[in-house]
């Protein structure tokens, strides 16, 4: 069996490994179709996530087909599935409150436990979701990253009357712009890369794409921060209107907040991490099934896994949307 293997930061190879055992209990064995390269994968590759483990098999955006199933598995052989890559115990205080995304014992595929960038892998069927037949592979592979945005959008009400700024047009930012556009909001997408600005404009006629310097004194009901840098977070805060909300899905270690601005303008700040499973995955599927929801331009390249190095190089360049590895 072939798999990608990250020995240490910036040292990735494809290697041959032994065949996997027969799945037991709730486990299923999945034959991978596509793996999406995410910003988290790039940070693990570069060594910029301090809780990442090495050596490790990368990959957590995973679409495939069940080829073997344990005796208590929830899904049959032949079921096409996507993977929820963040395990939860179901027993801690956070899980008991339904906040499984905050599980105190959470493990994340491709970060601190082996991921799924391999021809086949085994996982508990608790953490997979069947994909409707009518949803193409190229849309289905977006369910997991899109669920991050779906979860974030539960924090602030976005309607046709809402002005929304999306700060950062990486994969999550583009998915957020697409969803805000679909919901009818007046959308302004912000990024420093002109290639990304052109790409995000193709997602909806109601999306304006601008450089951060062109924001000037514009104010928005909702600001979605998806860049995850100190500068972008500090700038984003300045563009939330009185009574507005800022939802942060980008991650950086620290930033300076204008406390007086927040208090005097009754600005609401939300942090949003991953998703609730299966609820946010199921809602993501509903959106993706709608032909009027435009996300096709987000997938920029589909490359064979044998070209993994070129694929990671393109993803690291920041000039593309989602890059998929075909297994």
C-alpha cells in the first residue's frame, strides 16, 4: 500500500507500507478517492503547528469508499463517505454539553495522529458520513472544509440585508464568500493576492473583491476573519459597524484589540473552531446539493498523488484555490 509520509517538517515522501488488517468492531476500511490539501496540512508540512507530531502521515480532507467493515460498523461495503477527522470522546464535560468540537481529548488526523493520505486507511464509522449519490466527488470532497464555514455562520445572522466582509481568500475564505453570496448578502472579499481576488469574484455577482488598502473607512454588519494573521485581525476589527459582529476562523497566537471600540459600539466577537458533527456536515451537504450554490471555481487543480510535491508547492504558493490529490 502506498502512503505519504512526513518524516519531519519539509521532509515528505511516498512510501510502500504493509497491507492494513481487517477492520474490527465499528471500524471501516476506506479506499481513498480524493484528498484535499488544507492550510493545516501546509502548516504541519512547514512545522508551524506546535502541537503537531512527527513522523506522521498527513491528510484530513478525505473522500472514499468503504471496502471492508467491522461487525458493528454503521455503513456497508460500497458506501461512499467523507471523513470527520477530529475525534471526540463523547464523555468529557464539553462532549456532554454537545460541544464535541471542544472535546478535551480531541485528536486530529494528519496533525497529532496519522492522517488519511494513503491508498487505504481504517477509521471508526462514528467519524464518517455517507455522501448522497447525486453529489459529485469534486463537490463531496469540500464537505469537511465547508462545514467549518457552515459552523462559523451559525454565530452571526446573515441575510439579504447584511453587509459582509470576508478577510482572507484562502480556501475557507472563498467558501465563506460563496455561502454569503448564496444567502444574498452584500459581500466584500479582501486579500492581498490579486489572483485570489479574481478567483473569489467568480463565485457570485454580488461579491466585490478588493485589496486591504482599499477598505478605507468601509463598515460591515458582519466581518468573517479567515486570514489568521495579527495584521488582518486587527484591521478586521476596525471595520465592524456599531452593533455588528466579527467571527474569527483564522488562527494566530495573538493580536491587539481596541477594547474601547468594542465596548462603545457593542461589537460581538465570536471564535469558531471546526464544526459540530454530523449537524454541520449535513447542512454543508444540503448547500452543496443546490445547483444555485456556486463553489466549482474553488477547486483549482486535481493532481495524481504521485505528484504530491508539485501539489504541495502549488498550494504553498498561495496562488490557487483548493488543490486535490487523486488516489
